[in-house]
């Protein structure tokens, strides 16, 4: 188990290099089990981008007793560590979310990860636990984006193009936001992006090496399958803990299977409206049918009225 101390919040996260044609990309499964046919379809898309995807040894494993996990915790952590520390690998992309990253995050060799330097890391949903760990324990910026075996990535061309452009031509996707984006609370704010799945952020509170607060940041929030009262509980926990104190702005993504959106929206307005910061709803990331790739750990401007998140610098060098 890693015993590293949290990365100093004052240090800016380090961005990875953009990908080039022929780059080797490792696919890992830190969370739930992977349907092989969906994995194969996702790998074909990556190969179509002239990438060289390699599947980590335990991606298709099944936990011997817990069917919601893609193999045993040490094996999933080892796959991530070894992929990151392989000098021939330029990027690590998660196969899917589900549940399980919290169980293996403390088994990852974070000193070795940090020593290996920044690389592209992509995922969302349960992978939020790893995004937070990369930010706090290694000081690396990451990409909140679609996963190789995720249904949205396989079916939606705009989702695919958002990730492809971010990986190869990051300067072309500096302003983010779908046509659905609009102000829940008006205003304009500047900060460093962070966040992901709301319930995973709440679950990270008071755990070893957890980020102490979102102060000064532009917080991305989305979730799936959480009824409005459960979202209320998650957001109330973030508020009561003080974790949201000083946040600069909030960008909201999708809330698939969380109930009627007017009910979800009422909870979001009630819990976040009192923060006194700009809040944009339906920006276009998360579990939605079109999911933009949004960098985490990059300074940006959130413009609620325009419904945009504009990066100060490209997501990758």
C-alpha cells in the first residue's frame, strides 16, 4: 500500500503529452467486469485512430466471489501500476466503470506512478476515485472521458470525436459545452477543473489522501442511477463537510436514471444555488448519450450565461 502524502495543492497539475499516430495505449479494468464483445468493438475504434491498444493481463478476469468486480483488487491495481510504468505506453484508458476503483486505489504504487511521470489517463463514473488519486497523490492532470467498452463511446460519433480531438489535437477543443448547456446560476468564474461522479466524491471524504476541499476549483458533477433524495444526501454531505467551501464554480453534466429532470434540477438548485458561485447545467459530460471529454486539473473559465467551459491551455501539451 502506498503511504505517499497528498500532492501539494499549490502546485499546478502536470499535463501529459498529446498522442501521436502509432502510440501504444494500455486498457485497464479498475472497476466492473467487461463484456468481451464491447471491449473488442472499442479496441477497433482505437485502432481506427492509428493507435496501438494493448489489453492489460487481468482486464477480462472475474472476481471469484464478487460478480460486480473485474478480478481481484491486487490484480486490478497491478495492471494499472504496470501499464503506467511501462515506458512504451503513452496512455492508459479504462475499459468501463461500475464499481471497484475505491477498493484498489490504495493498492496502486503511487510513488512509482509519480516517478514514471505524466501520461494520458481517461475514464469517468467510478474512475472518479482514480482521477482524484492522480491529482492528489501524483499531481497529474487527467481526462474525464469515455471508456473503451462504454456504450456511449461505441454508439455516439460526437463522443468519439471529442476524445479523438482531445488526444491528438487538444488545441482544437479549448471551448467545451453542448447546445443544452445553460445557466442554473449566472456568472463567470476561473479555476482549475476537478470532480466527476458526485457520489464517488462524497465517498472519498475522510479517506486517506483525500483532497481536503474543492476550494478555488471549477467543480464538475454528474451521476447515474441516483434518485433525487439520494442526490440530495450526496450533495448535502459535500456541503456539510465543508468540502464545497470556496469552490469557484460548478459545471453539471448528466443525471441519467436519476428520475425526472425537473426533480433533479430542483435538488441541484436547492443544494448548489446557495454557494454564491456560477453553476452551468447540462454542459454535456458523464453518462449522457453524448459525452464530451473534459480535462481535470487544467485552469479554465466557466461562463454560465454562454454555457461554456473554456480552457486556458490545451488539455495536453
